[in-house]
C-alpha cells in the first residue's frame, strides 16, 4: 500500500497527468522518489507507443521524428527541460558560486539556456530521425527513460543536497534501505531486459545513459556543491540524449 500511495504521489509530482485528487504524505516522500524508475516506464512506454503507431501508419519520417523529439518532455510536463535550461545558463556563465546560484534561481531565460536548448533539440531530433528510419530496438526508449530516472533517485538518496533544496525538506531522515533497493532492482532489471531484447546494443545504450548522466551531474555537483531538482533535470536530459545518440549510431 505504501508503494501504491507513493506511486500516486510520484504521478502528481513528476508527470503532467490529470489526477482526480491529490495525495501528499510526508512519511512517504522517499517511497515517492523511489518510484522515479516506474515513472520512467510510463514516459518511455508513451514515447515508444506513439513512435511505433506513427511508423505503423507510415507517416512522413520528419513528422514522426519531430513529434518523438518532444514527446518525453511533454509527458513529463517539461520539468526536466526547465532544469536543463536553468542549469546550463548558470554553469556556462563561469561566474563565482554566488552568481551561478543566483542565475540558477533566476526565472528569466538567459542566452546560454537558449543556445543549449537549440543544441539539445538538434541532437535529439537527429538521433530520433536515425532511430525511426532504422526501426531497430525502438523499445529501448523505455530503458533510456527508466535508467535516467533511476540515476536521479540514487543521486537524491546518496548525495548532499544544495542548501534550500526541496529534497532536503521532503526527505529529512526518512530514507530507509528498502527504497534504495527498490530503485536498484528497477535499474538492474531494466539493464538485464535491455540485454535480452537487444544484446550488446542494449548494454551500450544503457551505459551511454549512465555515463552521460554521471558526467553531467559531476560537473553540476562540483559547481553547486550539492544536488537539486534543476541539476537532476539537467543530468537526466543529457543522459537521455546520450542514450539516443548511442542507439542512433548502432542502427547501422
């Protein structure tokens, strides 16, 4: 029951889905965080399902690719994309810590955020176009979403939070070993299923997501001396596009 309730909380927090009512239980915030990989299954399944439908309908590949480029951001309510833009703006300013922190929290969109958004969409569109055109291992889109969100769950549980981060207030000392094991099992199972489904292609794509996420988070973590929702969104977006690029390169 705890995990069902935590899952419902996660739907309201991490997805743009209309819910008939809202539930919030402070004691279940760690369970909610552990549900991030499950949210990844839903986002990835919608991503894969719409792509498969459009390809089956034999729609123009450019239209299919354009829609598939924005689907994961749309389903998640653009929360990760917002964090990606805010963090990019702050990191690329190369200013002292206090100034970077101010830029991170600034609601205005800076030039670096726009530049990095354009770069992201070019890479994402090109990768999705190649994947859709090749038509191989499309279901690995689900794995990409699950693994990136599992990495975020581990980061929230294991790393220091930035001062004033919502995660500090939400979790407190309420983080047991069970939720960490649950997130770990979800990630391990996803990697294993990816290997069963696509062989070494599945392993390479999984590794690309983890590597891209880890490098992005390492840079952000060092700059801000902790993690926050924006930094995790930034790392998640980069991890996922790295997985897409790897999958695109392996289509040939």
